[in-house]
């Protein structure tokens, strides 16, 4: 097919990387550098998009197909899309350095609100002296029903693969976590050519040395997808409404509807079933404190 005949062909593909307003789409194994029309930036990695090809390796995004899920974080002024159409979220924590419970809890709330199944991966289990404390902290989330998978990517890679591969099979997953948790080691283990792919994507997006600042999607041999997101220290959830927040705390669910007032905010109201559960130790105090903080943040939204 000649070059001229390929121009303006309508295509369908998956966004595998995003950097600013530049995107990379995979169309049956062929990569296209993409832009949106105008100044729209509402495209996420994992999106299935309809494209109009404008040259050999470039295209314009015309339409985003309907999403099954959308994961994003937000602050007071703007929101940042993390990934679309994902079915599982894996939060990578480790024995060292210490992980932030606030970030883990916020990630779990975001997953619940988006309808995404959440798991925790406890990495660096070879650090024996710190493992008991890390297990104790991770146990708080296991008690809420979130699976915790223990691995050591560097010292026992075969075991890590045996644990994680079945969890990823047939899924579209995203890995998130603070810097230093070993997320990159896990990705490189699961996707042996990840480093090569990052260099290719970086070159295609013209991001130069900034190879760790964009989210990217890798395909596994069985057709499953892994999305790797940059490490971040904060997970704002300003976009969640009161109703979404109370339902996103799984331990609140047995008590919702049991308060004296139908519009109870579970903060200081009399005869609140949630507050009673906190007082009785059935809901962890730090989780309720996070709920109150997120409720406060949702009231500050300016966008």
C-alpha cells in the first residue's frame, strides 16, 4: 500500500503511553503518535480510541470508546487521569522503606469508588527483621478483605512470578506505589523487555530523559495488560462526593442506613451507627479520620 493511500484511514487502537498532550497508540502492534483535536486532555492510558491517520506513524484521536472503569486522582484545582478500562489495582508496599498508610488507604478508596478490584503486594520479604512489622501493618488491609501477596522480586523472582502471573492473567492491571517499594523491579520481572519498551516509547513521545514520568501499558503474552504508573507521594480524591466516599470505605457498609438521620455525615451526629462502630473498635480510628479528611477535601473543590 502506498503512503498516500494510508493517509486519513480510520483506525482503532489502545493508548499505551501518555505524556502531556502527546499519546502513543497501539494499533494491532503498530505504534502511532497521537494528539487530540483542540486542547482536550481527557485521554488515559488504557483507553480504546478511534483514530484518523495523518501520516505513516501519526494520527489524531477522534473519539474515546466507552470505558468500563476510570481511575484518577485530583487536587483542589484539577484532576489527573491514571488509567482506563482496568480491572485490578495492585498497590506495591515493602518492608523498607516504610510505606505510607495514607497513600494505601486513599488508593483503596479510589479503587472502590471506581469499581476496581484492589490487591496489595508486600515486596522485599527477604528483609527478615522488618517483615513482622510490615505484615502487621498490611494485615489491617487484609482484615478489610483486600488480598495481600508476599513476594521478594530480587531474591526470589521465581516465587514472585508464580504468585503474580495467575493474578494478572486475563486482566488489565495497574501497579501503583511510592518510590522505593520495588515496583519497577516487579514490572521488569513480569515484562522482560520493559526497559527496551520504555526507551522506544520515550523516543516516540520525545520525552528525552524523562522515562519515569509517564504512565505506560505493556502487553503480556496472553493478551493481558499491565499499566505502570510513576511513583507518587500523594493521592488526592477531591472528586469524590459524600455518597461515593461513605460507600468506598468497605468497613462502613454494614452500618450505612443505621444512623438516626438519613443525611448523616458520620462526623459528629448523634446516634450515628458508623461513629458507634468506631467507638466499639469495629472500624479503625485512623480509617475514620481519613474519611473525615476526604470529606473535608471534597468540599474544597474549585474545578
